[in-house]
C-alpha cells in the first residue's frame, strides 16, 4: 500500500522557495483579486482570468526557482537574443492597437515581447559583467550600454516610451551596481538635463509632450488629456482615512475612472480603503522589497548581485511610477501596479524575476564563488 508523506512532499515542493517572500507575494496577489472584482463591476469572468494568469505565473516562478544559477547564466544570452528577434518581428509583423505596434500574434496567443526584455536585458548585462575583467574598464561599460540601448530603441519605436524608459532604468541599475563612478553618473545627469530641450523638440511624439504638460496642469484639458489625472486624484482624495468601503467607490463604480482594472487600479483601492488601506498596501510592498534587498545583500557572486539588485530596484520603480502616475506627480505612461493590476504578461514577467531571486537565495552552494 502506497502512503503519502505530506511533509516530505511539501519539503520537495518548497525547498527552493523563499517562504517569507512568497507570503508577501501571495498577499499582494490576493489583494489584487479583491480590488479587481470591484474595479470590473463584479465581473467574475475577469477575476477568474486573472487567477489563471497568477497560476501560470506561479508555475513559471516555481520552475525558475528550481533552476541552478549556472543554468540561468547560460540562458542569459539566448533569452536576450530571442527577445531581440521577437522585437524585430513585432516591428515587421506586429498588430497595431491604439496607434502602437506592440503585440505579436503567434496564432494561439498574443504576446508583448517588450515585457520579456524587462528581465532579459539586465540578465544579459549582468552576464556580460560577470564574464568581463575582475576590475571593470570603461570599455566594459560601453558594451553594456550598447546591449541595453538595442532593445530600448526598438521598443521606443513601437512607440512604447514608458516600457522603454523602465528597461533603460533597470539596465542603469545593473551598471550602477557594477561600480560605475559617481563622476560619470553626475556627468550623464548633466548631459541628460542639457539635452532635454532637444528631446522635447525632436525625440518625443505629440501625445508624449501632451502627457507632460497635462501632468503639470491637468485642468488645461480637463475633458481630454487631463481627464485621467483629475478623476484619479478625485478618487484617491475622496477615500479619506478609512475609505468608502469595498464595492462602494463612486468614481470606479460609476465609470468615471479610466482603465480601473489596469493602470488606475490603485485609485480604485484608495477610494475604497482610504489612507489606512494604502498604508497596509505600502507595508506589503515594503516587506517584499525588503526581503529582496536581503537576498541581494547575501548574493555570492557579481552576476547574482547585479541580477538580484536590478530586479529588486526595478520592482520598486514599477510601484513608485504607477502610484506617482495615478497621484498626478508623474506623467501617465501606462505602467500597471505590480501584482495588483490585471494582466498576464506583466504578471509572468514579475514572478519570473522573483523566481530568479529565489534561485539566488536557495542555490548559494551551487554558485561558483
């Protein structure tokens, strides 16, 4: 007679999973499902669809967490090359939606290859730095910048400036953590500041310039470009201290909020749960980010340290940009709130990153030091 040893099965299932990090991720995902039900007006089909996305993403995270770091390092280059090929395919054969060519129809599924590059670009850069000299030279940084700029420029042409900037930032984190001199960082900051007039005139589309102007003064086009920011600000402010209650937010339930299930889901949450709910949500994010920083600090090699640090800081950036966007302090760039907003590709990408972090944490002895 076959008997099941539950403890042994649980051990083998979770031995490469960081339970502390997993708990924080699970609570954020559960919060996302609760808010999504309200944001979609009680659309159970959409909630079930998101639950399926989460299950798929969890399987990806678990699979990656069980892969030793040597194998992940060997996959860095082919994943990056595959991502670039997919971006080229998008430019040639991609579907146009809302004036942008970002999606690739593979017949059985639509994918957004730019999401893959959020992981592939910093992974490739970390791999290159790990293979470079013990003491990095300026030429190593130049090559890393070229590795980063190729996908950034391809994505910016779609156009998808928001995702391009996020990938650029994630790549910068790798370069910064690799030991880039503060003098160079300050010099680059000055160069960017000086080039802003040229970027404004020649490097940005009309709708992108309009987003910046709307951020500075939403009331100048209250029924047009400024509508999103104004309605979102009303929703956040009307939540008060304790909120209006679940399913009782007027801005979301009466369809005043744009994209309530994706980009502006934080506005829905703020209106229904108020300052107290926001504080708890921020605490959950801080717990997840704090655990990721601990994993980064314990990373044993240059590759693992750069990858873990980039994933952690990029996740923080997603949270900051989305909350800043819906609060009116940043332009509307279409960045979802991680683990809360509806979406399959972004969910898989984020949990893929967490899977890499867990592999770094649970396979230290398998990494050559």
